[in-house]
C-alpha cells in the first residue's frame, strides 16, 4: 500500500519544511511547490491526494491556482485546503468561492 501524496504549496521555505517534517512523520509522501505555477505543474505530474495551498504567493496566488485545478476535469476532485496567515473572513469566502474545501489559518 502506498502512502497518500500531499502537495504543500508555499513561498516560504520554512513553512514547507515544517509541514514536510510533520506530514512525513505521519507517513505521508510530501511533494512541494514554491509558487502557483509550480503547484499547477506538480498537480498535473503527480495528481496528489490532497493539496495544502498558501494564498499569497508570487507568480500566481492560491485563489487562481484553486480555480485552475477546479476547472480541469482530471484534477477537480482533489481536496484543497487553503493555508494562510490571513484570518480575514473575506479571504475565507473567496477561498470557498474559488473551490477550496477548507481553510486553515497559520499561527
């Protein structure tokens, strides 16, 4: 049995490293991307089981990444959890409108 693949997308290397450590300790395979464009490439290449997606990133924000994943017939069912430093309710609403399944605020 293979472990689930989780794509972690964040432009801050320390955030990626922390999530890698925590998720690998639980037996997950972790794939990473540092921006929205890399995220879309990884999604197509790996078809992850779950995406942990930062909102504020260079090149393409998490909202647009989410919209593009949802627009693709092959990737639209992948669960997406937006992970961000923002606790703004408008961002939460915008994330859900973009197609996110859930929203986690970073400490």
